[in-house]
């Protein structure tokens, strides 16, 4: 199986920046799509940004121009650089990957990291 460990969340003021990091570990696996989802109280978990193993990216409209997703395939790590943060970005951010392994193709999630943006 695959384990995802996130880091980099915290409390910031509006307009500031944060960088989230997620490292995938396990044996005999290959991450395909990697990315970030978020969930705030009372709302469903939704996609923020994803990146394919070829580097193609997708962003939810509300973060375009402010967030950048990237990955280091050699380290099985995905990053989310968040700039000009807004209070509405406050949420638990979850790392995600759709990985190929002996089990076939399966989705895995991190434990989540809290991002809080104060106004």
C-alpha cells in the first residue's frame, strides 16, 4: 500500500503564503495523478489542484493564479505553493494520489493538514 504524509499547514494572515508538501512512500508502486483536495466545515471535500505524472495540471477556478502544484517524481513528492491566501481558503487540505501497484490502480489519501487564514 501507499502512505501519504503531509506537512506545511498552519495559521497565516490574509495575503500571506504557505507551502504544503506531501511525500508518498510504500513498496512497488508508481504514483499516477497526485494532488490536493480540501474540506471546510459543512462542505464536501473538493479538488484544489492535481498534476499528472507527465506534469499536466488542473486547478479549481478559485485558486487559479494564486496556487501552484508541482511534483518531484524522483522523491514521489507533491507540493502546493499557496500565495495571496484568503480567509475562504481555510480548510483541511488532503494529499491524494492514484497509484499503480501489485493491487492494480487505487486511490490513497493523506491524514490532512489544517490551513487557517485570518482576515
